[in-house]
C-alpha cells in the first residue's frame, strides 16, 4: 500500500480490483508481523478457509516463504524464483530494457549507460543487463558503458566518477526521482546534458521517458491466474514452473528528446 515503487502499489490495486470484479474478496495478510512463523501463518490462513494466495514481490533481503503449500493454490508477482517452483506473473524485464536501448538509438543517442541499485542485479537475475547488452550487439554503432551498480542512489562521488569516465549521452535506470538529484549535484542536467530513459515509468503520460510496466495489469493477471488454479482445485506447488510476462509500453515523456543530426 505504501511501497516507494509505483509499480508495486499498482500491482496491489489491480489485484484487488480484479478479485472484486470476479466475485472474490481479497484479504491482505502480512507474513512477517509479530515474529509469525511460516507454519503458524499457513495454519491461520487455512483456518480462515482461504484457498489461494497471491504473493507480492519479495522485499529486499526477505527469505523465500516456506509455507504449507499443499493447502493452497499460489501465484507470485515476481520474476521466476530460483529458490521456489511457483507460478509467477511479472514484467518482461529483458524485453523492456531491449526496447529502451532501441528507443535511445532511434532518437540519436549512441553512448548509453545503465545505472542500477545493487539489489536489482540479484532480484532480476541479470534480465535488465541482458536486454542492455543484446541491444548493443544488435545495434553495433552504439557504445555501451559498463553498468554502474550503486549501493545507495545518492552516492554522488561514484556517480560523478563514472559519468566523467564513460561520458554517456543517455542513461537507462529504473526511476527518475532517485537519480535526478544526484545527477544534478554531480554536474549533469536532464535532458540538456544527458538523456534519461526509465525502466519503470510511474504512469502513462508521466514527464519521464521510458517503459510503463503496467503494474495494475500484472496484479489483475495474477488474480486471474490464481482464480483459475482455485477453480480447478489445484493445490500445492507445480511440478513445472510457469511465468506469465507482461510487455512494457513506451511512454514518450520529455527526458529523452531526439538529438539533432550532425
């Protein structure tokens, strides 16, 4: 409800709206409250007659839930989890970054840089980086900087050193609000000095250019998938994990204007 990432908040909203539309009541439970064990949590849900659970994206550093899966149908709103065989619904992060690289190229940018928070590397298992580097292979006139992984977004000295060394004309990153201030303090203004393309725009029509992941649709599809499992009386984890991926939509914005041809 109060997550800093708009996409996460939208997932919740889309899931609740779709459950209501489908005639189901969505209830919210917090696994980690008051030292709740995974076994007690499973028993509580079962005692309440809950048959299916939609699991939010795991928070930074949170362990994979070890619930009594045999009692429930379950879907997780995340990239496929190496530690858990479960049905997942998420944005296609690889395709999103590949599309961003192509959009930068079409607008005349040739020196691209990718800036991520360190946790993104593990959480998305290199999917953003995969789209970034494959885009560079497909468009050989591009020069790609080595990705910059920040432990904290406001690490201005590391950001400044990387910018001076790599001299990108466009930066690809998840969100504008965490990077605009540090970039300005490091001496670069968007879009006058450097273009900015987001991997997760808050909304269609947002001033930032980049991919709108449509968290509401992901949340709704998560509920649709879960309801199909519940109504087929499928309980427990699947033998074969499957993932439903939502394509991103390009939001034009104003932070990646077309560069004049020389």
